């Protein structure tokens, strides 16, 4: 594992990543003015919304005027499916990416060549934060296709000059074989699949044979405790990469070796953290909804896109020397939050609590039912094989222990169901953490 004593800080673009706050605001302001001029009269949605608000392009003088502009939501994109937000002629489009989310139509994003180049550059900056260079071999086990994960890491590796190993998801045994045979020095996937890979390497006895030094994980919320567990098993450093299809894909932000927030590539993406209910701007350190404006995107530029991700922001200079704003590790999403008997519950709260219990494995599933008009939360938890016992007394004691820990962490009582190791289905993509049966009744 890389330590602070052996780590050599690398910054891919010091001019962009270390500029002063005043310089950044001027740059963002100029880009915002150009963005509004580009979409007004070209993208009907924004033209109509701005007219409703009584705003014209000339009213935008700088980045501080962003609050005059309308919000954009995923529902707006779906209402204009597939290409209603497109701001350039069809002949300038070189590719599309998309995501289905959980329900409804695809969310489709189009890209010009400039968009692809910027996307690759942002991911290359992130890979540099992970200590990777042109000498590295990056094993990509995000899915390829419409999902942005695989292609995004691939574009970033190309920009960096590193070798991309495009494995995509699935077939864990084959993944490990290729990691070892190809000499991969880093891998990229969802955190839950990274945990699965770590366990598989440990079980196969190949951890020491690997040359892996870093993992770049994203696409789902995860806890510091999970990061530490993966690092402990594989003796590597894990990094948290963030992005979303609507904004570009992975590479919007990532944490550096100091793990004190994710650095936003804010010369390309302007972040706001707002109160989800009032839309009022929040101060540094206050948790709210993350909202992004794409400052350079040509094909499908978005203004004040509501991500539904809950985080806080910090504008202080990082220990690594970067001055870019940093967003905290996500607490969850506004649509991931479940209200159970009046209490807000996030899956990541359960994950954090379980990592503090030595007898269990960090694989869990929340099942929410309604019985006699009362919400009931059941948490399925895998017991570590070393502690699994046929003695009812021991299992009952463990069940009560977990129940007490979760009640304290969540503020609501839960039913705990203990299951044998590997009972809960492993995910090769985004992990399914919650089954809410209340939606079915």
C-alpha cells in the first residue's frame, strides 16, 4: 500500500487544478455566459424556461448569476427523449451513451468529439490522482456499452497513455486470470464488485501474485469502512471516482491520496450544493443536493442539473496542492433515502454500522415491508464463516448484538436475519441494497 512517505504527488494540469478562486470564477463566468448564449433559441426546453423566468442571455454577467437560471431534472430529459436537449447538428455527434436508471425510458446523452476529448481528459486527471501514469496497465471491469463506466475509464487511460484492459463485467475467475497474466497494476469497477474481487483473490490465494497498486471505484455509494477493508485485503490504495451519464460519465470528480473529499473538475463542471426543498445555497460543510452545470459540453449541455446526490462542499486548498472545490463522500441519494416510521434511513448507514462488527461480512440487504399499517425493516446479514455456528444460543446473541448496533445507528428498530456466507447475491454492476415491498401494496 502507498504511504504518505512513499507517495509522490502528481497533478496532470496544474494550471487548471491549482488556479486561484478568483481566476476560476472568472473562467467559469465566461463559460457560463457562452453556454447560455449557445442553448437559448436552440434548445426549446431552456428557451421556454428562461422566458418563463424572465431571463435573457444578456442577464448573465458572471458565475454569480447562475441562480437566475432554471433547473434541469432527469424527468425533463426523459420527457424530451431521446434527443430533445441536443444543441448541435446531427453531423457533429460522434457517439451516444445512456443509462436506464431504475425505471422508465433511457436517459440518452450525445457527445461531440470535443465532448469525448474533455471526458477523457477529466478521467486522466483522476487516474493521475490515483498515482497512475503511462507506465500502468488498467484493468477495466466496468460494463462497456451504453453505460458510461467502461468507456469513460477507457478514454481516460488512452489520454494518460496507459494500457487499457477492457474486460467489462462478469466472470470473476477470468477477471483474476487476466489481471495476473496481463500484469495489471490497477483496476476499475463498482465498490461492491471490488469487494467481491478482493474476497475472490484472497480465497484463490493470488493476492501476493498480483501487481495491483490501486483501485478506482465508483457508480454507487460506499463507505470509508468498505474502502479500508478492500485496501486491507489487497494491500493497495482505493480511490472514489464520481460521475454521471447526464454530465459526462466518470471523471467529474475523484479523491486524491489524502481522501479528504472528491476534487471536482470545476473548469468543466460547476457544482452547487443546495437545500433540496428550498433550493437555497448551502455553506461549506452543510449537506444538501449536488447540482451541476456543464460549462463546456457541446452536444447536450445541461444547466443546473439536479443529481439527487447528497453531499457537502469545501473550497479550501487541499493538502495535495489542488485548489479545486471538493465534495464530501456521498451520504446517499434523495431517491435512495427510505423513510421508515418517520426516520430517514440510508443504506450506507447500515454498511458503516456492520463494518464495526467483526463477526459479519460486509454484504447485506435491506427489506422493507408494511405489516398492520406499520413499516418493518429487516436487514439480512452474512455471518463470517469463522463465526458461523449451529448453536442457536450463539446466533441469537449475535443477532441481538447486530440489532442493537443498527438501532443505535439508524434510530429505528430492525429485524436481523443472519445468513450463511455467499448467500446474498453478488453484483457485477451496481449492488442492489434495498427491496422496498411497500411499493407493491
